[in-house]
C-alpha cells in the first residue's frame, strides 16, 4: 500500500504542476532592456520608431532606448590574442529624453574588454531593439532587419573631466545598481568615439550614416519617450 500511496501522491503533484509548467514553457519571455530594465509597455511605453528612411534618426533612437549592447574588441587574452572578442556591456547615451548619442560605459580594469581596450582602443558596438518589447510585439526575430539594430565602430576612451558629470549621471540614472559596485574595482567612465555607423532596419543591406548626420539629429517631443 505504501508504494501505491507514494505513486498516487506523485501523480497528483504532477497533475497539479503540469498547467504551471506548460504556462512557463509557452509564455513569451519578459523583456529586460529599456528604461528601468523592464518592459517599455509598462509605465513608460517605447516611443514610436522614427521613419525608416531617416537612417540617422533611427540610429540615434536605437542608441537612446538601449540599456546595453555587445562590444567587440581585439582580444589581448593569450589564448585568443588578436582575434575578435565580444562582451555585453551596460550603457547610456544620456538620461531618458536627453540622449546626446555617444554611448557611455562604466568599466573596471578587471574586465576582459577593458584589458583589450588598453592595448587597442578600437571597438565595435551593436545595439538592437530586440532588448525592448518592439520586436516581440511585432513578431520580428532578433536577426531580422525589421527588428532594427545598429552597428557603431570607433575607439573607446576614458571621458575627460568636462564630460565626467554627464557620463556619471547618464549611467547611474538608468543603471542605479552601478552606484553600489565595489570601489576596489577602480571603476571609470568611458565612451565610444564613433567613426562609422551602419543601420539595419529593412531588407536590402545596411544603410551608412556619417557621424555628422548622426550627431545633427534633434528629436521631436514624441520620440523622446519622456
């Protein structure tokens, strides 16, 4: 009887848990990008995507709504020296609604990417609207150009004293956890000095945007998302 009772109990538990497990498997993943590291359609909806024919505006939009990106560097690690090396980094181009276009980072010498940048500051940053709810709501795969992603290339350098206050505020207001990171890691503020820009937001290949076009964009009120 004990064996039968144990089997019945397990069967009952399995039956009770089955609906919850199915729900977990089929439910859409919750987005982790965007302001507040939550879904943009909660308290702060994602601003409307600029017209796709305005590639410079689209690039600035993606940079501003992105909380993180993948930074590719030339590796200084002995096992893969000289090869491409990528890491995910939190970033910000400014407080919500007040982005300036330059992606800022909060780096530590202990990070692998920081070691690469000490030897070679050249890097390429990719940011995608896949980190927001935009692509999920539209049914776009992250690799689809309709999901919209941009590629920025240039050099990563420490920010100067003049820019320090803005870089700190830009990062800490969107990534408040950074304020609690251990000071023993010798954190510093850095930015990507952009030299080349590619925008993939539709079929037919990447659109080229110059840094001048990129930085000359002024956002309309509806695009600020404030």
